[in-house]
C-alpha cells in the first residue's frame, strides 16, 4: 500500500485477539465476534479516551485486514531482506 500526498499517516497494531487501525488520532479496534471500539488518542501524551466508532474508519480497518489476510493466503506476502 502506497500513500499519496495528503494521506493521513496510519498504523496497524495487533495482539492475539484484537486488531487495531490508527488514523487521524483515532484508534479503531476490531475484536472477537465482530466487536468494534474506538479511542481518541492525544498524539503528544499518548493518552486515550473512549470515542464513538467512526463508520468510515471501521470500514477501512476491516478492508485493510481482510485484504492482508487474503494476500497472505494466496502466498503474495513475503519478508524482504535488507540490502547490505
């Protein structure tokens, strides 16, 4: 995935039960059994507060993780070695 000029920075996080998508100072969390939650994150302090789930960010999170899963299953993802 390549970002275009003007795209908001984003990050992807995960643990063994939840997936996170961080964009526009909002962390959208995908949980088990289609559960979703959101948190507004202060980028300076790192403090987070519960927030309403933004439907657009939720759709983006699901789409990114679904596509990554399908690419992995098709064998399209590989680790790249750093050039020496």
